[in-house]
C-alpha cells in the first residue's frame, strides 16, 4: 500500500494555496474546502461511508484541473465515480448534475468522467488513510481495536481538509498514536521519520480544536471543522446544492 501511494496513486498537487494565486481562475484552498463540505453533506444524506469522501478527494488531487469551473465539475464527477465504484447504491448523473444549480448538465458529468478515468488510468482504488489505520490495528489489543479505529477516524476526517503535507500512511500512523495515547495504551513503533510523525500528531490534535479524543468519539458524527451539524445533511429535506460561485 505504501509503495502504491508513493507511485501510481501519488497526488500530482501537494497543496493548493489558501487564497487564489496570480492566476485569477485557479482553484485555491477555499474552493477545495467548500467542495469537501459538499462531499460530506452528500455522504451524510445518502448514508454512504465517509471513506468514499477520501477516495473522491484522491481522484481530484490526481487530476489536472484547468480552472475553477473545471475544478468544480471534476469534484462532482469524482464523488459520483467514487460512489458508483465503492458504494452499494449509485447516484444518477442527472441528480448529481442538478445539484450544480444548472451550471452543468448530465452530459457534462458523463464526459468529465471519461476524462477523469483516462487521466487516472482507471486506477480507482487508492490506499486511504483509513485503510492504513486498519493495517495498524494489527498491533492494537483486540478488545480496543474498534474504539481506536473510531478515534482515528474522527481525526482523519479533519485531516482530509488539511494541506497534504505528508502521505496517507503518516496521517494514519499519527492518528492511531494519538488514539492510543488518549486511551493510555502502549503501541508498537514502526520505522518512520520521528519528527514528521510528531508534527503530524500535533496537527491532528489542533484540527479538532482541543476537544479530547474521548469526547470526540462520543460526538464523532457532530464534529466537522467549519460546519454546524444541524446544517450538514439536509436543507429542506434534500442535499444542498453546490455553491458554484467561490
């Protein structure tokens, strides 16, 4: 998995600037954060797995977007494709297109999916942070694995919004270490750059704004950076539309 992430699934874009660059229409970190918010709204509404969000993000991060409009269409297409492949029920392209407030058509989505698949070379099963967490659980006491996994997941849902400064396996390892420390459990150290892991642990703790991991576990469905839970899944009984004007 580590070799796959470092090679064929490696993101072409390490990070997006927080604000727009000198290129007026270039996507920035705010664009990415808004689209991630929409991703979470959709998976919450349809009760999909949160890991599907991370998979869709991987597709977007490996695709060369031309401008903001192309970025928005790519994000919608990536989630549509990730759901179709990794969930039991798919989203109809017409429904996904309708969430763009008329910006894109069903045909736009279908054509963009062809482009996405071609550029990604049909490599659609990236090693995710949660996949690495599941591997690391092998050296966690059996009766603690579920709680460690859930504690790690709480942190990593925030990490997907953060700058991609380290690989998925480092995020995962740091999240597991944080979880074990919060439960006062010992762990098996694996070979990895120590300073980088410690820095990543600090980033993850900061991402959940000082909330203790034990409290975060009890509220894991209601803790989302920059969002109010009451507004996440629905608005008027249906998924909210994509905000196309950044």
